[in-house]
C-alpha cells in the first residue's frame, strides 16, 4: 500500500489512473479557456463537458449581514485568507439544510476577496 497525501493506492497502475483523472480535471486547452478572466469573480464547472464558465452576474453580499454563523464565517475567512497569502489552507466543504447560508457565505467571500484575486 502506497500513500500519496491522504490517498492510499495499492499499485503503480492506480497512481497512473489517479494522475490521468487529475490531468483531465486540471488541464484544459487554450480554446477551452478562451474566456477573458479579467473582471471574472467566479467560475461555474460544467461536469458533463468538463469546462469552466465565467459567472456573468455575481451577487456580492456583505459578510456582516450573515447572522448566526459567526463560527463558520471565522473559519472560512481564516482559511481563505491563508490561501490568498500562499499559506497552508484546507479545502472547504459547506453542507447543511437549505437556507442555512452556504451560498450566501460564498457570495460574501467573493465580495471581501475579489479585489485581491
């Protein structure tokens, strides 16, 4: 058993398979990336055709208007700040029932961080 980060694989063939899948996800041709990223604050992934599209109208919310999720805001803000500064950061998975502020938190992050990348 070999370990790559947190992923355990049992053979070199599994490693090759993982690398092929990562390549398909992470790489796209110049033609596929033909949209202009200047002024783009968010991208939407279309898994069927394996392509990102810029979101044309992004609603930006003020994080201070998001109530009763202070602990979650603090964690996600800290993580995003670390990521932007090139420091170690984790992936973020937001989950919960409809209407609990998941999408609003992301829109608040876009407003806060869009000017710095």
